[in-house]
C-alpha cells in the first residue's frame, strides 16, 4: 500500500509535521505500507509573485532546487527519527517541479504524480485557515479534496492525540456510489483489524435540511408523517443490511441511524468523541453534485475533527475494473 506524504516544506508548522509522522508510524506498524514524502515545488509555494497563467522560464527553480531538496530531506529525517515504523517504510523523497504559480496547478501536479505511482492515498496536513487569509492564499488541501480522484487523508490542528486505528467511522448519505465506497472502507478495516461504525443522519420532520450546500446529508421538507416514517424504516433496513454484510466480511460493524435535529457536523464530532473514533471516512461528493463540497459538512469536518479524515471520491463510471482502488478492494 503506497501513501504519498504531501509536505509543505515552507509553511507547515512543526506540530502538524509531528502529528502526521506519528499517525504514519502507528499505521506502518499495523499495515504493510510504503510511504513516499512528496513536495510540490512551485512559485506559489515560495511566494515568488510570478504570473499565475504564464509559466516562468525553465530555469526559474535553479536557485532554489538544492535548498528545497535539502529542506525536505532534513524535515523527513527529523520527524521520522523517533518513529521507527515510519522510518522503515519510507521511500526517498520526491520533489515535483511545477512552474505555474497557482494552487490548482500544484494540486494537478500532485494528483498526476499520484496516478502515475498508483498511490492508494495522499496524506497531508490542513492548517484550517479561515476568512480572508484562505481566500487570498487559496487552500491546497481543500482544492485537493475537490479535484483529486486519489483518496486523501487529512491531519488537522484539532488532533491532539495519536489515534490507534481501532475504530473507523464511515458517514454516508446512501447516495450514488456510496456502496462501493463502503466496500472500500470495509476492506481497509479488515486489513487494519479495525471495528467499524456506519453512520447515517435522517432529516428532521419539521426542518428543511440544507446546511450550507450539504449534499452529504441532503434533504427537503417532508410533507407527510407516514412518508417520513417509511423513509426512516427503509434507511434503517439498508444500513442494517450493510452492517451485516461487513460483519460477514470479518469486520465488526455497528449501524447508527441518527434522527435527532440540529447541526450534523456537531453530531458527528460528538460521536467521534463518545465512541473514541480513530479515523473518520467520508465521501467527497454524491452523484452529480461536486461543487458543494467546499462550504459544507465535509469541509467543516476536515477542519474540526480531532482524528484523521479520509475523504473518498466516487470512481467514475467505467473505471471500476481499471482503478487500483477497485482492484485493491
């Protein structure tokens, strides 16, 4: 299993580097991992102020190449020195030279490299920036979540303890493609010998559920109480059937149907704390809806979760037999 460890060698705080290294060390002890540190080296990362659309001359990176390679090498050595399992799984660092000064171009360069390497995950830290700073600088993590086909694993500043990977929470809307993603999560849970919680939130009868474009648990006014009751029963049957299937695959799985009103993000965060969840798994989008991700529940959870967040993108139609994720599952 190959994980690309995306490192921001310029801006990433030491605390996030240490958290990322600790998670990878814990996982490398449980799983057969290969971990490749990756740094996207671009004018955007260095704040050189070059033209966003026009690539600079070919030798733009020459004055910085040696120092960036030394920087990422030193960072990896520093933060892996106290983590023996991580150190044993490490591959040589890779510097990706990307001449365009834009976050989107840097994300595309990383995703293209991940595809060429057939990486199963891209792991990165998210700073949880908000407001004007995020609008001005752009968010590499959020752009990656929206655009990358490779699943991402984010480590945020709210993670204060290293999770042990004993319990995984998969939150779903039972939308298009979610069953395939559930199978992928079950496959990983089996490999890591983790227990699984399957969570689904049902809209409250008296509330319109449309939280900031929240496609993940989308809903609308429900005019008839009996229709609502039938919907709840159907979702309960479906979730219970999924949980039984996971159990038959050798993974202990509990289905949680949440009918309470209120903020779904807060409900999931509360559940993470109560159940001592070590990894939160989410779909990045459902069906044809893609642009509502950033500004909705998934983004809020990536920023606020006290555990790593695994964001999966549904495989496009026709790719199931070609994509290494599908083959691995």
